[in-house]
C-alpha cells in the first residue's frame, strides 16, 4: 500500500464528464441514482478524473481501511439475513413463498461471498475478518435490524420490503465507485436484490387486502411496518457521519447518510400509502439519529 493519502474533500460528489469510453455526461445519471455504463476513471470526489484503483496495494491507507470497514458490515448483514430467513424455508405459507425464500437465502449467501472476495484482496487482515464473520451467531451482528428474529410471516414481508431496500441504496451508492473490483460487483447484486423488495411488498399487499385469501391481516401488516421501518432508517447511519463524508470525497459512495435516508423516505411513502397503510414519523423509535 502507498504511504500517503489524499486529503478528503468536504464537498459532496462532483461527477465529471468521462474522458474515456463511458458516457459523455454521466453526472445527471449519477445524481439521480441511475446506472451508467462502466468507465475506468473516478467520477466524483477529490480524485475525480484519475484512473480507478484496481488492487488493494494501490489504495491510500485511509481508503483501504474504509473499504474493509464497509465490506465487513456488508458481509455481516448478508450472513445475518440468512440466519433470520432460514427458519421460514419450510414454514412459508405457500409453495411460491417457499421457493422465493430459498432464492433469497441463496442470494444473500452469494452477496456475502462477494463481499468476502473483496476482503480477501486485503491479505491476512481481510482473512481475519472473514473468519470472524463466519463464526458469528444470531444476535451477535453489528446492526440492530439483523439481530431481530422473524417471529411472524409479516416480519419476513416487512423486512424484505424495508430493510432490504436500504441494502439496495447502499449498493447503489457504490455504483461506479473508485475501487474497480467493488464497482464491478454491483450490477448483479442489485438485480438480485430487486427480487427481495418485490417479494416483501407483495407479502404486505396480500396481507393488507384483509380478505382471508392469505395469511395474516391488515393490522398485522401495519404492526410489522411500525416494527421494521425505524430499524431500516437506522441502517443509513448517523446523520452527521464523518465516515460518509470521507467515502464521498474518496469517490467510494455517492451520498451522505442523510441524503440517502431522505431519498429512501421519498420512495417508500407512496408505496405504503398505496396499500392503505401508514408509515410512522421518521423519528419514531429511532436508535441512530
């Protein structure tokens, strides 16, 4: 690894037009959270226009530490989610639900593997983290949302609709980031996560019909939303996080925690309203502000 590190910029992401084979005006797509065609240079932050980092040895020490930290959390959430879903593989109410549950568990395992492959780039330190992650049991994970069991089927629906959606925001933030191996892992992970969101929404929608055609009730769906929505908002992290500012400055993430949280609230509010259900206030039962 190099011995010096560029000073992080305090400003937000400032994508620059591509000078390579990418689109001529990527900034609009980046700002809107869309996917752009792969490019080889860093698109925002203090090193915009410079070629992306392709190996761990190239990374400035501070950026290397940040990538390891973020990948440890990413892998931890994937493996924890497997533990939460596992009891429902043969308890889901319909055959289709059981099939989708098995797909979700397989996806989470692959996503955890992907994060661990990136950790392996960091040698012995990365392997130590992988060993620790694989040894973790239920209730020992970093984020509160992943230490809560799925006691009812409505928990599965609300978790996949709300908590997995936060995961998608985290993955979108890495799109075309400054570390090439991480940027290239995003498209497949994002496409697989979309199944989880659609499934969770479908579970809540069928419950909200309240017509006896599906397990649960509208009241149960509403209770699950009140349980999981606050934990989902917590997952974005502290509003004034210096780490999120550094991640933007290094070209690693696109948005601050609060910017991503605001986008998320704007997205999920009409979805919940369309079901005839309600979201609690954004500060309800919050533990991370």
